[in-house]
């Protein structure tokens, strides 16, 4: 049996992280700079990753662990797992 490869969508992951942060900080808009600081990376590093559509798995996993966030929802949009 062949396992189907899943392609992660950088824009959707970025959007879900910003949604979580907006609710957490009770604000309407989260900027990339703020997201970078929450993921413990510099804004310039995050900007390069965003341009290359490189998903920062380690940083996202750690952020989710610290804030008790379901990683399945962040990565896949799956809220029923």
C-alpha cells in the first residue's frame, strides 16, 4: 500500500497561527513580526521562511506545546481528531 504524501499549505498554517494569537491577545490583526516573536525566531528569519514557504515545524510544535494548542488543527485544519 502506498502512503499518500500530504502537502502542507504555508498560508493556511500561518492564518491559523494568527487566528490563535488574535484570540489569545484579544486583538483584530496579528502582524508577521509578532508571529515571529511568538515562534521565537527573528522577524527577518520568518520573512525569509515565508518567502520560501518553509514551514517552521520545530518552532510551531514548541509553540503549540507551550500554549496547549492542537497541532493537528494548526497543520491540517482537523478539529475533530
